[in-house]
């Protein structure tokens, strides 16, 4: 299954009571497809505040996304956690609701060994019949899925891709050694172009909420052999890539991108505790990035 080059990890909009705002969910969902040119959407990923969503909310979001997509984009459900048994349960429930694929984050906090990681992902993949995308984000989970482990997992038939936030050396190793057809996506917006240069297929993005069209142009320029043009676009977009995570100091996602959406006229609401909204100073900085 090809998920395209630009995958957006979608925010979960909340109302003033911090319940899911379904009207805004539909509006942002369509905006990401029609205006920002997303090829696929991740629902209930990190950007969707998955740690603070309960199971009922997640399943409702999966159902709503499949319904709204109506075949226009692939829907990738974030169903990974630090509990293998619960990840299997949620993955099966997501599959029943018609999602196209699963995104499985490395088990956080428990920091398993490489063999533990392999067995965790293998058990989930074997419990479902839809494609699985691995998600390696050591800065959040405290554990790295080593290149050799990802390559080993790529041999499992329905583990078809990885979203990896490691450096380009690790991405290069995976691209070179993984099973034929296995896709590598960068999970770091600022590394999108360098990742393409070492053989990655695309990007799972946060910034694409507000500069998706420009990112798509950058990717297409590179794929068409216009490397200089792609590099120039990368240079122009880099302040936004970095600024949505450092504004002017590190602010946990998705508070900055939710504020950026607000500046675009799309209300995504606040963030659930323990995250907090951006400060006035941070909001002004984000506004300066978007011009």
C-alpha cells in the first residue's frame, strides 16, 4: 500500500469543555486534504494527543476519519502503546472500523530491549490483517528501534513502513537493508529533504497543517530532479519547521500547530493537560513565522 509522500499527523480539535469538537474535526480534515494536499492522515498519533484520549474517543475518531475520507486519502490509526496486549486489542478494534493501516509507536517508559521491541511489533502485526507502520521517536519514548531491528521487522509481510525520527545515518541503513517495497518516512519536518536524498519515501508531518502545499512542492521538485529548487524551498520552510517546535524555546507539540491553525482561521481548541497552550509571546512568534 502506498500512503503517498506527504502524511499529516492530524491534531484532535477540542471545544471549550475539552471534548472532541466534531464539527471542527470535519472542517480541519477536509482542509488538510483539499488545501494542504495531504496524501494520508494519521489519526490519534502524538500530534492528535493520543496519551490523553480514552479508548472510546479513539474509536470514534477512527470511525469519523474513515467516513470523512470516503476513499480520498488513507487513514492510519495510532494504536501503539507500552502495553502489547492493549495495543493488539485497540489495533483489532481499529481494523474493524475500516482504517487502512496502523501506526505503532515504540513502547515508551518501559524501554524494552531490541528483542522485546521485535516481539512486541511482531505480536501486533500478526494479530491483524492490515498494514503496519512502525514509529521510532527516541526523544519521546526513551528507546531507539535500531536499524537492524527495523530491517528484521521489515521481513514480516504486513509491516510495510516506518516513521523514523532518527538521524539520516540510521535512515540510510534502513533504506539499504530493508525488505523490498518497505517504505521509510522521516518523522522530522526539518529532515524531510535530507531524508529523501538518502532514499526515504516521504514525510509524516506536523508543519503540513499550515504549509502542506509548499512541502508538496518541495518534494515534487526533488523527485523531478530539480534539486536546487527543492533546496531553496527547504531553506524557506526551515524556519517554520523549527519554529513550530522552538517558539522561541521548546514547546511540546501540538500546542504550537494548534495556534498556527487558529491564525489560519481554523479553531482546533486548546491542549489537554499536562500540556498547556502557548504563551502570548510564543503566539506572537508563531504569527511572525507565518507572515
